[in-house]
């Protein structure tokens, strides 16, 4: 039997330390007021592209392993694959945990709508 998934929707964002643009920062500091945070695996470029195209909400998107380095095994921490991602709501809770990038655009839009109460 597989253990329960890490970072399910509704849980608090996972904590990890990153190096971004030469500076050390954490998941807590990456969340900006009123903005979603998308953290994709090293090969999760479909998530980053979906966030760039997404006109419904402000999303800060990063690819862990490409845009920034993590002090921990990010994929294991979030239980996602290298093409997976997590979307963190502005309140710091996980809105979406995706193990891969299947239907990234539709899944991202649905998660943002659900997290925002479809008021966007």
C-alpha cells in the first residue's frame, strides 16, 4: 500500500529552503500578498507556461531545479514527479498537487477558480 500523499490540497504549504537569484529564501517568503505560488518540478515547464497564459489570477511560477535550487528533495517532499507541481493559495495553503503535467492548463484554471470561489 502506498503511503498518503504529501502536500494534499488544503494542507499548509510545505517548507523548504531555496536559492533564488543567488539569495537564500523559503517557501514562506515566496508567497506574496494576493498572489498564487506555483512550484513545478524540473521538467514542469508546461505548468510554467500555463501560469504565464493564465489571465484569471496573479501567479508567481518557478521551476525547482531550473529557476532555483532546493536544499531538500523537492519532488519527494511534495510527492510529485519531475513534471508535477503544487499551487499554493495566497493564504499559504495548497490549492493543487499534481503528480504530472497532464492537462496543466485546465487543471490550473480549475484550481484557481475553486480557490478563489469563482469570483475572478
